[in-house]
């Protein structure tokens, strides 16, 4: 198979995503960050849909959303107007890197991006390399507490390790790609390498009964779900007009957790872009008690993979457990829709209860799911000098 890379139309890109998402034995899930709608949302980047085409048949066999960010040039520097860009494929490309043609495919991608005046390429393939089950994690945490020392996921023997993924890592390094290693937090430099997922199917790919899924929760989670129901917490699916109310609660959360909130306009653009692409792509969940909004979340779905995306909760009435209630409703709806994976997104790799990032995994561990390690984000410098300059710029920010 001889592959070439060309720009895809939005229709071709979406059609390929739908085709890949429908495959029962696809090597990887299709991330919502690889959908054209994500490019519509990132207004401070330029977006291009690219595709790998089999020259023999003309069939699209791979695709990717590329986001271009121009190299920052200080205003005081009177340099020629030569646009050079970082080319970024967030949680992509949608391409099986375990196939023999993968090396040729990546070379074709680099050739295309060089023509687009990219100075460096960053990608984050969604290929799982390792998994750790809940029981393994709980034991490691207990050992950490007794030993009073820090432990990280990379130090623990995984319950699953994919030899094919490890070969891909070796091949990438051998062909000039490099990966930024953990700085201690366990996150990738743009998107997290470690996430927490709950599988809604068994090892044979058959749907698990919803009762069995809940039985995998720890006692605290099950009790909190029942407590929310008993106390009259009601979870409903909202719409575009409910976004301002969600955003007010989101700002409360941002103030409490010390992060900078995105503006309401960001979520409104997200809703319009994703709904135009697929009415099932984005949903808003609202947990109320006696009419008062106490928790709200967004859920994104592509094919059989559902992601908990953004969450917000009030400072008061937390004892009613609205956050557990809204998570259970999202998970139940994902199960009813035939999803195989309910994804709670990023975690740190720390299992040390004394670490300030431990709470990221502690809450999610209660679902009885798995910690998952992807390949991480990989860089290829098309212009080593500009690549190094960009790294220095990012380090100073």
C-alpha cells in the first residue's frame, strides 16, 4: 500500500470518524479532540483536516485534525514575515501505528506538514500501552501509606502491557521522535498521558449488566449514589439555554479549586460546533435539589467511547452527594447508548496520599475502573533551531 497525505474536506473527515468509530475491533478509540468540531472551538489555532489515502484504491485509511499555532515573535524583533507554526495533533492521529505501513504513513505526514511551514510536529496517539486494575491500585496505595513514601504508576507492575504499543514506542524513538518524560506530575505537556476509565463491556466485548458495573464501585460510591436519590437529588439533561446557569456554578468551582475558568462563550461555541457535527456529540447534565442547581457536567461521545469532560459543583449541600448522582446518570446513559468505555479523563500518576494531586485518582478509583497509560505526546523537530527556541519560550511561560 502506497500512502499519501492530503487535506480532507470536513465531510470526508467526519465520514472517516464515523466509519472508524463503528469498527468493532478498532485498535484505538477516536478522541473527540480529533473531530473537526474541536478545531472550530480552538479559535486561537488554525485547523486542517488531513487524511492518509491509499493511492491504489483512493480510499481514506487514516485521518487527523492538525492545529497550527504560529511561532511567537516578540514585537521588538524586526524579522521577515515568515509564518512558522507548531503543528499539533491532539490525541491523534486516527491511525493504527502498529501496522507495517505506519512508518511510511508518518513520513508522509511530516512531508505534508513541512509544506505547511510547520517547524515542529506534536502528536498524541491514543494507543494504550499499560493498564492497572482498581485492586492493584488500592494495594499500592495501602503499601504507600504504610511505607510513608511516594509511589508512582510507572513503578508498579501493570495488569496489562501491550507489546505492540511498546514496539511503537521503540520505532518512534528510532525514527527521530521524542517524548517529554514525566516531570513528577504524570501529565503530558498538552494532554494527560494517564487517564482513568471504566469499561462497560467484559473481556469478550459483551456489555456488562449495569448492576454489575455498580457492584464494582466501592462502598462509599454506592452509598453516596443512594444518599443522593434518598435526599431527592434529581438529574436531568439540559440544553444550550442552560449553559449560563452551568457556567455560574463552574465559576464557583474555579474559585474553590484555584484555576482560571473558561468564559461562557467558550462553552457556547463548543455546543454549537459539536451539535452541528453530531447532535449526540455533547450533552449537559444538571443535578438539582428542590430546584437549586448543585452540580453540572458535560459528556462528550464519539462512537462507543464517552468522556466526562467538564464538571462544576456548589460549595454548599455537598453532603447530598450531587456529584456522585450526576456521574451515575452519565454513566448509566452511556451504558444504555452501547458505549464500551466511560472515560473520566486525566489523572496524575501519583499514588501517594500526601501528594496534593492524589485526589485526582482517589475520587475516580471509587468507580472500580482502571488507570490507563497512553503512548504520550511525541515531538518531531522539522526545524531543530526553531523547535529549541519554542521549547525555551514554553519553559519561561
